[in-house]
C-alpha cells in the first residue's frame, strides 16, 4: 500500500512537471491522461467545484502567482494539480460592503441568540395557561 502511494506521488510529480512546461495546460493534461477542469473565480473558504472544501488546495491557490502550476496536492479524492488562471484583488469598496454585510449577519445572529435565550428563561419562569374557549372563538 505504501509503495502504491509512493508510485502515485511520483507519477503526479511527473505530470505536474509536464504541465508546468506546457504551453497549453488542458492539452498537456489530456495527453497525460488526466482531466483538466476550470472553475469560476473562487473566494476564500468557498467550496471548489468537484472537490468541495479543500483547504490545502485553497491555501496553495491563493499563494500562487497567475500562470503558476502547483506541485501535486493531496486531497480526499486523490491528488490535484492546479494552475492559477486569474486573480481578482478585492477593492476597498467591495471590502467595505462585505464588512458591513458580515457585521449585520453577526449582529442578527447575536440578536436571535439573545431572544431565544430570553424566551427560554421566560418560559421557565412563567406559567402558561391556554384558554381553549377564547382560542376556539378566535379560530372560528
């Protein structure tokens, strides 16, 4: 089993070397017997199509320069080799908008937790009596 893993790593390293030197990444991948897939721009901590959440891939992708090809990256489904095609830097206005949105989400979450805790304590302290006659009149 260990020998098979080592052979797999070695083959992945050979493929990565071929892909690095190739003028056409997709053609070189196909020639090497692997499938190349392109994604839309990705945000940090977002799932990667066909890989899901892959922190190792994400970490390397955000460190690589545009046009760079990674070394083989071990993932749950096997091995990935990535090429960064494009990077988009966040503008100050986008950062401000995201910051405001995040702040509102956090505040909303805190409000909901506070309200839930308050209602839980209130239910423990209060006696609730259901007036079935009044309820029946309201429903009818």
